[in-house]
C-alpha cells in the first residue's frame, strides 16, 4: 500500500486498526525497509495527474470495461493508470454495468477455449519485440509492449513454453543479459507461501491484477504468470486462500491445483 499505492501511514493504520507509529515500525522492519517520502509523494503526484487526465475519459473507460476488456488493456488503450480505472469503475459502475461486464467476460472466455495464438505466432512475437528493443526482452518488457502491439500476453507465452527462459530459447534468443539479482525457484509450495503472505498483508485474498502489480514491484514474490502456471485458475486460488486454514491450503487443495 505504501510502496505501490502511496497510502499514508495514517490511511494504512486505519485499514488495519493500528497506530501510524506501529505501521512505520512494520514497514521499517520489512524486507524493503522504509519507503522514502519522496517516493510516496511522486506516486501521489502521478495519481493526481492521471486522475485529471481520466476525468474526460471516464465514458471511454466505462465502455471498454462493460465490454469485458481487461483493465491492463484499458490502461494501454486509454492512457490512464490502473488506479484511475479502478476509481472510475467504483464511482460510476451500476449493477447493470457489472452484469454486462460479467456476461462479456464469459463470452470472451468461451471464444478463447481454443488457443488464440499458434506456437509460431508466439515465437514471431518474441522475435519482433527483440528486434524493436535491440536485445532479448525481459518478461516485464514484453508484458509492457505486448498489449500495445497486439501480441499474446506474457502469461500465455509463459504457460505455452513452461517458463520465460524456455520461450526465449524456442525463439532462438539468448536469455536476457540484464542483471536481475538472485533468481528464486518458485515451485508450487513457494508460490503458495508467497500468496498466503500477501493475503495476510492485505487482509483479503488479492485479485490477480492487484497481485501482478505487487509482484512487479517486489523481488520476493513470483510473478502473476508463474503463480498461474504453478497453481492453476486464480478463482480456485482465491477460494483456497479464503478458506479456513489457508496456511495449509496447498496440501488441502492439491487436487484443485494439480
């Protein structure tokens, strides 16, 4: 909340019933440590700028949202932040809008039962991004550009090839030479433990887009794509997290995640 959303210590304390001093202690003792005030101020400034730009685009955002367009795609097409999109939806969406989106999402899932991209198309997309960047893309670079260029999502590529490294190898590209720090081996157990930790920090099981935002900012979390590959559908993951004894959820739900 502090690092990604720019919440104040008081706001976070109000969310969990803690004093701002206790919130500061928890943040200071975390793996990331204290979040500089200038970072939080920059996030709020960007949010205000995005909100002002979004004022005139609310109709467009709501139209795409009702059509079942993923929020990340709306962000790219309209040019506002995910937080601005969430704010517009929370303020303007009616029950009829939510029903329309649910029906549109179901229709999209039905159309996408068969693979939308062949393996060769996925490889061509990877090579296209590599040529434009001048180097083999990292997962985050590909994810940022895929929507803009009409390519398959990173999670699709990841799932089809069983990882980002194998996908690059299939395309004849070297693994990214950009320094990325220690590489964690995220098996199913490690992914589950990370999700339990995030759910405990947020107070509720995170939605996929929210978890993906957090994972992009933190080195101690597996990516959203990795979690989907290791554990399966997000709806099943969220249900298991919400169940009593979620700390042991992987063992209790190993058939669900098989």
